[in-house]
C-alpha cells in the first residue's frame, strides 16, 4: 500500500488517499458487508461490535465502535449515494428515515478507482459542516485513525 496526496476540495474537507494492492470489488465489499466491516472499521485497539448496514441510496446505517475500556461510540447515518464498486457517500446529518440527527458532523465520500493489475486508488473524504468541525476531526486524529483503518481495510479485503 502506498500513501499519496489528494488536495482537499475546500477548507472543510479532510482527505486520505492510498493505493491499495487489492481489487476495488473487494474493498467495496469490505465497506458494504457488515460482518467484514466489523473486522476493520475502528482503529485498533477499538473494536466494532455492531454494524447494521442498508447499503443503498436512502438506506440507513448504525455502527458502534468500542474502546478498550468498554465505552461505546455509536454512529448513525444515511447513504446519500451508492455506486457499486466505485463510490459510497454517507452522512451523519440524518438517521434512519431521513430524521435529522442531533448534531451533524460530516459527510463521507469513499471512492474506489480501478488502477488495473488488482490495484485500487482509495480516497476517503470527510466533508464537515464547518471549519471548526474539520479542525476538531483533525485534532481527534483523522489522518492517523483513518490511516490505521485503511491499513486494516487493505489487510481484511486482501483475504476476501
């Protein structure tokens, strides 16, 4: 896996880009199969004990991350766009049935570009509602945490 740079589209976006030696179909499956997603979604030592995914435009998701002390961090959202093996867009601005969330934080855009030879350009964009939210996410360790998750994703997807 290789880390590359993709510039943010604006001052409220964080971007992680990797060239992963795994076909995009396997990476997409790792994002859309709940049992597979549980294996890589949270940066270790966190775990993902719950993943409920209705991966379709308008479908809801609920993912719970758990830290080593047993504290749960639930995340609920709605898929805004799903293009199999190419793109997944989801947001926490809504929960199931388009109910507004208490505090929207971001919209994620995950893309999988086929580079041939079983390699994929993987781009994870986090678009925030404000610069302050983007700064908060940076301080939470976006690059490190999402980078660890990308490594875990590649490892899990390679075994599919």
